């Protein structure tokens, strides 16, 4: 596939690609807008772009107006400007099969969509879910005046465990920490526990002030057995540092998360 286009080449390519895909869009990955392929001027706000890999490719299962669709992404250069092509592939509606087979197909789609939201190790949500789904839910709530807060949690022993005991011990530690945080956050759909990176979790809440959420997590961590298996005969213990920030004191999603991160670095 070609990765560098003039504007004329891009318009021609999109016309050809739309014969295969139901819809092809040009996106600005920095501004989050849909672009006119003829002028590269913004025409609409884009859906949250999924993370792209080192080759500039990405994929996500999305819900369109007429049902589920698979969206493929490819980074390109259009008129020397970084852009992303989004290919929208509608999933089949009429499978010409029995109701049982169609239900099985829909269950597989739902399972795949759920797995794409989850961290492969701990089972809590991943950063992709936070950026592409939860943020779109939380931001309008905050703008409407509802409390939105985040608590950032750092497993302090993670890097030492990884270096001195290996991946298995570090992973066991993270799993135990994730379980405690998940239980403390509760099953409420307004709360989400997210693994951001190695050793760092973010707990986000709509409807609960950050300070109250942090206090609940601190209490849960203090009352829980923070132990995990290093080997069959050895167990380890970990500690967790917490920091928090509210939308009200930051004014935006990015600044709220950055403020919590800044406060955590001082812990």
C-alpha cells in the first residue's frame, strides 16, 4: 500500500478504496478531526482514534448506527502532513444461518470487543478503553457539573521485583494489586480501574470526588493482605502510593491526569 500521497492521489485512492470498504475517512491524529481529502480542511470531529503500532496500523471494533463495524487504521503522509486513513468495514447482518449460529457469532463479537478493552495481564481496563470509550463518557458528565476524579496508584516494589525476581513475581504482584483496587472501586459502572503502564494504575470515577475515592482505596489497601507468591516457598509484600486530582481543579481531562501524575511523583 502507498503511504505518501499528493492531494490528487489521495482523492483518487479514496474513491477506489470506497468500492471495497463502506466508508474511508482521512483523520488528523493530533486535532481529532475528520479532514476533507481534497483540501485537508477539518469537516467534523472524529471518533477517538485507537492507539497505532510502530508501523502506523491500528484496529478497533466499533458500534455504528447500523450495527457493529471493524475499523482499520493506517498512518500516511498527505501533502507532507501526517494523517490517518480509517477504513470502516460493516460486519454482516444477515448470515443466512440459523438463529443459534447468528447468536454465537454475535457473542464472539461481543467477547472480542470486551477483550480489546481489557489489560491482558490483570483483567482490568486498558489505556485504549480509557482513551476511546470512558473518556467520551466522563467528559460530558464533568462539563455538566458532575464530580469526576482520578486516583493514580503506583506499586512501589514493581521495578525492583522485575529486576531481582523476574517477570513472574512482578506479574503476581500486579495481579494482587489490581484485584484489591477493583474490589475497592466496586462494580459500579461509573468507576473504572485502568492499568496505564507497568506498575501504574488509574482509578476513575464519575460521581465521586477524588479525595473520597482515594480515601476508600487507601482504606482497602490497608485492610487487605498485600502479599503474593514469588516462588512456591517464598512470598513477597508490596506497598502502593496514591495521588488524586479532580476535574474541577484542572478543567480538562489531560490536565486532571497530569496533575495526579505530578502529585504521585512527589510521593
